[in-house]
C-alpha cells in the first residue's frame, strides 16, 4: 500500500497541477493567461479573424502555460534572452539543452521567418494597383504616422528605452513579421507582448477601423466611385520589384531582408517563367513558416513573463499606434480627395496600414455600405501594398538608428 501511495504522490508531484497548487501567484497568472488564450481561440476559430495567425499563436501560448519546470518546458526563454548585460546567445547550447519549440524559435532568433513570410506575401500580392497609381505611395507613407506617434509616446512614458519604444511603435505598421524582426533585434525581452499585440490588432481590423472610417470620412466622400485603373504593361511589372529593391536597400540597408524578399516573391509571380517557385512561396512555404512562426512566438508568452505592467502599456501604445495610422491614412486621403476635386475616395487611405489584404477589404466593405455600386478593392490595394513597403522602410530606419 505504501508503494502505491508513494507512486501516486510521485506522479502528482511531477504534474503541472502540483506546481500551480504550490505557487498561488503562478496559479492566478496562469488562469489569466487561459482567459487570454481563450479569447484568441474565440476570435480565430469562431469569429474567423485571421485564423491562420491567431490559432498557431494561441496553441503556442497554451503549450507555454501547461508546463512549468525546465525539464518539461517546450520552450526555454533563458536560452535566448537574459537580463545579464554579458549574456551571449549560444546556438550550441540550444541544441544541447533545448526542446521542440526552442528549435523552432531559432527561425525567429536568426531572423529567418519574417523574411520568408514576406517572400510568400510578395508572391501572393498584386502590385499592379500601386504601379498604375503611384500616388498610393503617399497614402501608404501617411498611414505610418502611428508608428512614430507610438514611438515618441513610449519614449515619453519613461518606462521604455529608445530601442524598446521603436519596437512598440512598429506595431502601428500592422505587419506582424516586421514587428517580430525589429523586436528580435532591439527588444527581444518584449517579443511575446509586441508580436501578440501586432497580430491581434491585425486580426481585429474589421472591428477597429470602420468606426474611425465613418467618423472621419463623410457619407458623400465614402460614396465616391473611383475610375478604373490604367492597364499596366509586363515591363512595368518586371521592373517595379527590381527598382524598388535597389532604391530602398541603397537608402535603408537594414530593410533589405524584408523589402528584398517581398519584391523577390512578387518577381516570381509576375515573371511568368517561375510559376512553380511562385506557387510554392504562396502555398507550401508560407503555410509551413506561418505554423512555425505562430507557435514559437506564442510559446514565448508564459504567465510569469507575459503578465507584466509593461505588457499592458505595450497593448495600449500598440492600439494607439494602430488607430493613429488609420487616421493618418484617412486624413491624407481626404486631402487627396480635395486636391483631385473628388476623384479619390478617402477610404482607401485606411488600407495603408499594411495588413494585406484585410485592410483593403475593409475599405471595400465600408465603401459598399455607403454606395452599393462602389468597388474600391483594387484601388485600396495600392495603399495596402505601399503600406507593406512603408512599414518595412520604417523598420529599417529604426534598426539603423538603434541596433
């Protein structure tokens, strides 16, 4: 009988439940994390807001909050980040002491996943609206306003360093891979909060943007029907990614990995001679990388690290960045509408926040609501693509300044 009791006791002590019972603080924080995880699952699985992003992140967070000892943990944050100023990342130590998600996280730590995601995005994205209407670049640039407002706001708070503030500001670009790349260099200790905030706000675009779109843009402006875009030649489609890569990387070298792979993916798509590579980038490659990126980033959010006062501030500043970026695009769209005597619908400015193609779809939906005959999707794709380029350039600027 004693042997049975000893075996049961030993089994119980090896469970995560015993860890929670023995540590009330861990228990409370873990329960809060389960609520957050449940919300992410709800938005991803039930509301179907960016499920390809939110579901892997939620699974990673769940895995990080059901194991509580170094022996059972799938991810060990201390192998990648430390408060010790003399800490040096040792990849051999990861292979010797790491577990499954530690290995997957190497793609984040080494900056591999964000660039490969951009390769797939470039292959899936039609740059024709931007080429046909280069003025869209201005809308994409205006929609980066929130990046710099949040950056200076975080700096002014006195809580964050300039490098951490830059990582928080980039949330306003509404581009998850860009936020991850910047944060992994400038503020790796904040990666979980920043990545989850960035992807969550991207997923919630259909809820966040429409109220501000209707507040800033009058119904008569929302009803404007834009003329068809001009045809774009094959030569223009081929030259555009090559020229953008050369110009942007010459001006902002630290944006090369993002812009270069984005344009490489687009070149695969438009060339007409690399269909197999383009389809791989659009499907198998980006799907595999999305799974590994989502799970590994989510796994960084364990209860003791994630539930910190800084996390709440990051969420607040991230939301401010996202809203200000939306307003920046809309207000510049109104200015362009005025200067062109009503030829541009200001709603397309909100698509400059980068999240492709959801932001463009929201512009389309709000425009159709005001005028059922309106079709803004292709027009909104111009600022949308410009926003991707703009957020990558902003990221490169921050990396050059603070890395």
